[in-house]
C-alpha cells in the first residue's frame, strides 16, 4: 500500500519548497497549500492525505484557528496534525498540543525528527 500523502500548509513558498523537496527525497507523496483555508479545502477533497504539517503563524487564519476548524469536521477529527512553528519558546509546544495538534516540530526543522514523527503517525 502506498504511503499516504503529507499535506504541507505554510504561507511561505520557500518553506513549502524545502519541505516538499525533503519529503520527496525520502519517498513521501505530498500536497501543499499556501494558506490554512486552502489546506482545509484540500483536506475535504483529498482522502489520501494521511498527515498535515501545519505552520502555526500565517496571516488571515493561523494554525490554531485552522486546527479548530479541521477538528470540527467529523471526517478529520482523527487526522494527525503536526504543528510547525518558528516559535520555539517555553510553553509553545504545550499550547499547540492543547489546541489539538498531535505533535510539534520547531523551525528550522530537524529532518530526523520530522521523519520519525511522520513514520510514527503514518504507520
């Protein structure tokens, strides 16, 4: 069975490019969105998405708001959400988990940590 897709949601095209390139090099299929709204629309259309890497700091709708919208959809409640943020201050990880994220990764992204997180939730 092929691996499910990883959805990368980030408002910075450079971050999307780097993450998608890294994931492809490791054999993952990906989808990407430039905003939380676009990411949510993709989630509702594409049943092959198995996990979301969600930037927490985006304009319009941030990651915290996006988590609450995603979790409000019955079909997406158990979808693994990984909060990705440059805010690596004390308490940020707990705030993301309390908001409904399953895991937390700080930027700059440690590829080994990212891969172990993806493997844990996709297997």
